[in-house]
């Protein structure tokens, strides 16, 4: 009587499987490490954040662990003026910056798609703002918008006679932060849209020109409809990306003056830094909800306006 080792037994079981069953076994074995890694780096933190959002937990005071408060954290957010101001400015920042980035990005992409000398050099130069680190751009523009030493107020004062206190006035500070975000990310949008423009056949424009179409007609009836999938995808990407913005307003204005340029991510940071983990988690869940709604809207629009180029 021969005894089979556990290794031989497992090999025999695998040999008895059909080809399709072997495929599934190998696929599970190969995907399991990635699934486990994703579980511990994404799903577990999300579930832990959702759990804390219904609790009051400050380790400096709650020595017995999180205290269940139900919807108390979310009710507190409704009466928190800083949260309301951060949500308001975040929406203004995202909508204003994304709309301007798509509009200017399409214009820049059109210019870079034209045939002219030094076109390749122009494409490289356009990407410089996008290549500048966000921290460097924020600190640089903080000095440029400075009331006493900044070049931007000095130019406006000298050339146009306009006196504006950029980083002290709340409305001007909001405008300055949004303007820097537009300057920083428009080259990336232009690069993506340029790739889309190069995929549109020139015969469409030639046929439209023969029919008497001008540049504006071609833009609204050929370019934009053909670029809709890319415009929607890029727009949703920029919205989701900028909903979680933190570094630009934090380094440029510190969220001030007052809380006029405070974004949701900075409010979460402030509460976490104060060890109010439960309240910070509830604000994080609101941000997750906003991102989820934007993602669903983006997928719906993408499927509705899908265009084959």
C-alpha cells in the first residue's frame, strides 16, 4: 500500500478539474493578493470612517473608545458655519475652475492643433504650468498676490489704476485661488483635448467648409459633438480631483481670510488635527457622497453622449 503525500494529493485534485475550472482556480490565486491589498488599503479605511461618522471619538477625552451618537455629527454639521462655508467655497471652486479649464483647454488645444512654425516647442512650453508642483505654484502666487510686494497688484495699479487687496478681501481671495487652479490645470486639459482633436478626421471639416460652414459652425456642430465623450470624462475627472483639493488653498491663503477659502478637505484636516476623529469622519462621508453623486452623473452622461470617432 502506497501513501500519497499532501502535495501529490493536491496535484491529483487539480488534475481532475476541467480546463475552465483550472482557469478559475488560477485566476483566484493570482487575484487574491491584489484583492487583499485593496481590502486593507481602501475598503477597511472606508468602513472604519463610516463607523466613526456615527460616533463621537476624541482619544484625549473618550478614554473608553468611540461613543455612539447616531446622526449627531451630521446634525452638528448643519449648524457649523465653517462646514457650510467650506462646502460653499468647494462647490464654487470646483464648478468655476472646471468650467474655465475646459473652455480655455479647448481653445489652447485648437491653437496647438494648427499648423505653424515651432509648434512642437509651443506644446512643450504650454505644459510648464502643469509640470510645476502645486506647493511651488501656491507659494509663488501667494507672493505675487501680496498687497505690498506682489507683482500682480503692482501691475494692475500701474497699468490700469485698479487697487485690489487680493488675499485680504474674501471675494478677491476666492477669485485668486480659482485663477491659480485654472492656470495650473488648463495645460493638462488642453493636452487631453488635443489628443481628441487629432482623432477627428479632416475630411469632416473639409466637407463642412464646402457646404459653407465657418469656424464657429464647425466648432459647435463637429468639434464639440465629436469631443463630448472626452469632454465629459475630463470634466468629471477634474471635478472629482478638485473636490478633494487641499494643498492649493491651504498653502496660498491658509483658508482665509477667515474661512472664506477653506475647502472641505482642509476642514477635515483641522478636525483630525484637533483629534475630533468622529466629526472629521462624518465630514469625510459627506465628501464621499458628493464624489459618488458626481461619478454617477458622469457615467450617465458618458453613456448618453457616447460618440464613435
